[in-house]
């Protein structure tokens, strides 16, 4: 069963997103040990959409689907420019803090916590879609990322 809702482009929507994930996990019997990681990834991706896609007021669609041994989540952002999260450069966490540039640590972290993350962009529709999976038995997405868009770009 798919759980789906649209969320206003506001940081104030994050508690409602967490309520949606909790509802989907409980109703669909998704392993509750995955909830924290899924909420962290959703918060990071949604926050980036709100923070960096400032040319639109369109709501962000979130879909949650139970899969074998876990969950698949899709965020769809409308009327936006492309930003391929699978192509964003990794943060060099070995550098001393004073030599690091701000930004990117959230994406760096979630790529290591998720099983997979995919990006798709439709130029005609100006639609960006990010899909990630998390299972109990999965491997980190940093080794399995994919882009499927007609045109991909990084900020």
C-alpha cells in the first residue's frame, strides 16, 4: 500500500512528514528500527528542496511504500531546476574542520545510511524525483547510486 501526501514548502512541514512516516510504518508493518534513518533522510532531502528550490511554491509530494524487508520513499518536487543528489560531491571528512567548506555533510551521511538513492529529472515537466530505499539487510547507497533523468545537474 502506498502512503502519500503533499507538503507545503516550509520547515514547519517536517513534523507532519514524520507523522506520515510513523503512520505508514505502523499500518504497513515496516520494521520500526528503520524509522529513524528514513526520517533523517526525508528531513535532509526535504530541507534541501525547501532551502535551494526558491523559484516555486509547489508542494513537495512524499510517497512511502513497504517493500520486502524495508521501505521505499519518493520525494517529488515540481517546477524546479535539476539538482542530482547522486552526483553531489562527497565531503572530505578527513580534513580538519577549519579546512572544510560548509554544506554537503547531510547528503554525505544519508548516502551512507541508505541502501540506494536514485534521481530522475523531467526537463519538460520541470519535475525532480528522488527515490531511496532502506532495508534491514541492505548495503549503503554510497556504493549504489543512480540517476535516470533526461538531464542531470549539480549546484
